[in-house]
C-alpha cells in the first residue's frame, strides 16, 4: 500500500503531526509526505491512500487572508511563532479545489486546532473531508483533530496520539485491503 500525506502548516504543528502519522504507519505502507505546494496530481494518483491535514483558521480551512494574518502574527516583535517555509503559499482550500476527481480512492482528513469544544473552535478537517468526498474519494475514517494550546504549541501527548491513531488506521485498512 502506498500512502501520501499532504499537509498545510503555518507554524509547524500540522507538519509535526503529519510526520508523527507517517511514523505510525510504520513498515506496513510506503509513505510520502508533501507540503501542499509540492503535492502534485501525479503524487495523488500514485497513492492508494491520501491523508490530508491543515490547521484550523477561523473555524475552518485557511484562506489567503487568514494566512496573511498568521504571517503578521509571527512577524510581531516578541513573537515566539516561526513561520514554515511554505506557509504563505497556496493553502489546503485552494489545493483541494484543484484536485482531480477520484474513483473511490481512500482518503482521511485531519487538522490541528485550539483545545476546546469543536463547536467553538471549528475544525478544518470537516471541510477537508467534505471536499474529498466531493472529489470522489471514500473516507476511510472520520476526520480527526490534534490539539494545540492558545500559545500555538501542541498539547502534550498529541504527537504520540497521532502515531497511535495512524497505527490503528493502517491496521484496519490492511486487514480490509
């Protein structure tokens, strides 16, 4: 099985979760990780499983405006935030809009979001999942959220939880496939 993990990350949290998910997939699948800007249609076509993740901005997927706001926050004097190299490029919303149709290929969505009830924080993964279904993908799992603090740091234990989540996913997919 070949898995492609595509992510958008502003400050590195979503990238780190994507890397932990790749670790959790272990030796049971060939894994490639790509930031949104490097995730080509050809890479998607070559994958048996597509996993897409992004940070939650203003209750959903990022926009050009929210990405500019995140960059401005990182540039403020005294900020401890560090912008990822591709942070100001195209986001997950735009990438998904240009994604070719699939014929039932398996996909999974995840996000990073502030710790709190999703009714208050929103979830980018819900929008990602909806867009994937709209492009003909079959969701192999419910969307998942990984939590960050109000200081934009991953909550303790979230990377381990991401690895364990991936292990459970791939176990179920290999058993079915």
